[in-house]
């Protein structure tokens, strides 16, 4: 198990680092359930030592950390009375894995999940979708009624083919399901 170099940790995070280093072992994890209203599905969320270690040392952020942050944002939205305005799409399901035998079927499976979330979307609802292409996290905001996809990539890279195919498939399926015409993908 790695240990923390407390000299490089911000003062406010040191108590958390001390606690985690003392209390959590390699196999220790905290498990709680992400409620259905948060990401459209009830699923277990894990917090492991590595997740906290990466967070405190500003290293790679795991999908578990992103899921915990989504939970926090959902609570903030609920407290502000904005929980009907936003919904989150699970990065666990939409972010690609590297080795897939049938790419088209894999796109279809993930697009079907997005369609399930978008299916009953009222006009004006925005869907926030963290996505990891394998290199780093990006944020996507989807407004299906206005045919709008906002892609926020802090590195400035253009979306890859997996992302474009996933979003195009999901939105085209949604348009068909609500009786709207389908447009061709823009590059």
C-alpha cells in the first residue's frame, strides 16, 4: 500500500490523509448505493484506498471518485431545487473499455443505456455525462430536445470515434423514439 508524502498535501486534506492511511488497508473499501434518481439506476459505489490516495495526491481520478462527485452534485441540485433540471448519465456504463470483440454491439449496448435515460426527458432537462476515453475525463452535456451536445475537454482534444458514434447512435435512437427526424452526424 502506498503511503502519503504529507509535505505535498494541502493543509485542508491532511486530516483525511492521516485517517485513510491509518484506517484503510489495501482490501478495505466503503460501499454505498447510488440512488436511482441520481444516475437512472441503483448501483453500488465503492470508495477504496486508491481512490482517496489519488484524490489527495492529485493523481488520476477513478470512476469511483467521479461517481462520488456525481452524488454530491445531485445533492447540491436537490438542495437548490434544481434536481428536475439535471440528470446524470453513469460514466461506469458509457466510458469504453479498451478490448472489445464487437465494437458495433458495444456501441449499441451503451447507446441503449443512454436512450433509456433520455426516453422520458421533458423539454429543458439537461443530461450530464462524464466520459473517460482511457486518457482523461471529459464532460458532456446533452439537451436532446434542442439537439445540443456540449463537449468539454480540458485538453482541447476533439472527440474520438467511439464518443461520436455513441452520442450519434443514442441521439438518433431518441429522435426516432419521440417521432423526430434523424440528421446525419457532424464531424
